[in-house]
């Protein structure tokens, strides 16, 4: 199947998220994935198809209904669970893949697996701190402000569905507080819409800020939800047993397009 046909099939699956005139004038493209699950022995071979497809995707035509071609991404964003469990071997493999094989800059947040589960480990936390200086952090890309949130996972709940912590919500609130009302922003956390048990608290923390998308992972499949006028985009996983997709996100002056692409 040619790339355009594959893109069209997946575009229909995910759909288009439209937003108003406060969107950025300059176009921004980035790729998103989640739940890479590099194995404890450092085996990350299952990531190679996704990385190689990302590297070769720029210049591929979008479906006719969208028009144009996939631009070179400004970066690739990961929504956590980089490791199956946080061993040094898993960390080393992922670091080597995103700095050596992947052609584009990478940003990541941590997921529950990266914390170590019932055997906590600082390995992935220290790695993220070395790259981004904080577990929750912000950055700018084009005209868009990105709020990247770490929320500590509560193993005592014995449930994959969890609330975002107060600290995570406070970080969202303070990070958005001083933005101009029209400035577009994207919030990213590991928990997706379906796994976030206090999504109302997140929407309340966002308030009137112009958040055009909320990214999440955790449940491995590409999905979008619209809730209280907010777009929740769930990023897919390349891990074994998962769909082996990543998502192309294009932000322009009149729409946000999110298309999961089969690697």
C-alpha cells in the first residue's frame, strides 16, 4: 500500500481537530509517540521501524483532503514509558537511538514504567534531568508553548487509571498563567484521556489559556477525544503487541491535523 493511501486510512480513523483564529500563523510539524518500552536488557529493536519511518517520512504527500507534503518535523515528542523498567541498559539504548539513529531533536516525559513500579529507580529520572533539567519543563517551538508534565504514579491504587497529582496540576497552572491569552499552547502528560481520572481538574487548571491540544500515551493506541472544548490526542506505541504507529501533528493557521502513521 502506498504511503498516501495509508495516511488517508489513518486520517479518517483519527479525524481533524479544528481551532479558531488564535492559532499560530507559522506552520509547525512534529511527530509524537509513546510507550516505547525498551526492554530491561537494552533490547530496543522494535523501535527501529518507527524511527526509520520517521526519518524517511518528510516529503511524503498527505491525503488529498489535507494537501501538501509532510514537512521535516521540528522535533519528536515522547509521552513516557520509555523503558519496560528503568535499567541502565534500557536507558542507554534509548539515548543512543534518539541521539544517533533518529534524525530529529527529541523531547520526552516519563511514564509509570520509568519510575520502576514497586521497585523504584532513579535511572530514568536522572536521565531526563540530564536532558531537560527538570522532570516537568516547558519549551517553545515556533509560536507554540509546550508544557511537559511529570505526574508521579501511585502504585497502591493497583489501577492503570490515575489522577494527575496536585504538583502536576500546579505546574500546568503556573506555566500557563503568564502567557498572552492568544498564545497557543500544548500540554503533554503520560496519562491519556481515558486513564486520567481527574481530567476536569486538568481542564480547570488550564482555565482560559489557549491550549489547542493535550497529549497523552499510556494506553498504546492512537485516539482523539473532545472534552469541555479541549482536544485530547492519545499517542500510539511502537512496542511489541501494539499498533506500531506514531502520529504526525501539523499545526497551521486554521487547523490542527493529527495523523497516526503505520511504521
